[in-house]
């Protein structure tokens, strides 16, 4: 690969990264660099907590569909842990780190998707009860 091809490949990677950053911002992530992971000098398009939420949602979605998971108390605890970490950090009582943000995001994402699937199932069953 000559230098011109390398430059074009780098420009293409940079443009892709810019599009992903725009997508992350439009999804509501603050994208603060100190609260984000980096890969090959490129910041993730979403922060560590949002990364955890997204991963948690992708992990639990198939599990809910195939095995079911509707432990309401556990889901509330998981969301509460994520919320407490965010609030404590926001009021500057305790500084969080990216690993903690990722873990609390995983718990929160897991719980949010689990609750979403559970509540969607209830709504779907209620709708089906009205169909003759």
C-alpha cells in the first residue's frame, strides 16, 4: 500500500469515526472524553456508562426472549445502583472511574431491557386478550 492509499484509508476511518461520534451525540450521550474509552487513539462514540448500557441491553435481549427474566426487585436494584453511581458522581461526592461506569451501565442496561421486554410482554398479552 503506497502513502496515498494509506492517507485515503486514514481519511475514510476518520470520516467513519466522525459519523459514529455524531450518532452517539444524537443518542443523548455527553461524550466527555475523560469518561470514555479509546481504541487506537479514537474515542468511543459513547461514554463508558452508555457503552455498558448498550452491551447490557444486547446481552439480556436474547436471554429474555428465550429464557425469560422478570425479577422486578433485582431489576430495580440494578437500575438503582447505576443511578446512585451517576448521582454521587454528579454531586461530586465521589469520583467514579470508567470501569465502575461500565459495570453500573451493564447492570442498568441489563435491567432496563429486561423490564422493557417484560412490560412489552404484558402489554402484548393484554392486547391479545381483546382480540377474538
